[in-house]
C-alpha cells in the first residue's frame, strides 16, 4: 500500500466538499457564523498631528493605568467593555488611533475623552 493511502489522503478530495456543503447548509452564511465574534463598535483609524509622541504615550499610559496596557505596537489600553491603540506613523508626524467599544455611546464618550490628549486631528489625505 502506498504511504499516502495509509493516511487517508485519497478520501479527502471526495469527503471535504460534502462536509463543506453540510456545514454551509446547517450554519448558514459566513456573516452569521462570525456574528458572535463581532462584539465591538469600531472607530476606524483616526490620525492626529503630534510632535511629542513619547510624551503622549506616557501621559496616556498614566491616565489609563488601571487598565491592561501593552506596548507592543505603540500603546494598547484594554478594559472589559472597550479598548484602544495609539501608535506612531512610520512615515508621517502622526499618531494613529483605533478604538472599539461594546456600544456606540461608550465609543463616542471614550473618543471625546481621548481626542484632546492626542493632538490636532489630521486632515484626511
């Protein structure tokens, strides 16, 4: 018996399409499958002109010190019901903000709180 047959390789091409059709029939659309994971309302990326990025990172980390904070790509601050990340642009003198919250109301309140700390909103290109 050839080695590839011992591991069931010949069966997969005929079984997988049937499995995929069965899953699609039972579960429905991909958007329906992913809906439980779509927990947050996103802000979209917002850019701010800022000449003191390091100072801003420190001020933000201090202001939100009660949160879970990560410095992997800028500063990411995470709470149970909302989070945000600010990072420096590599090509422009900008800070980039992305935030998400469980509700639009909470997101808007947190953006209003954060925006004054980050500098002047940049004009869209």
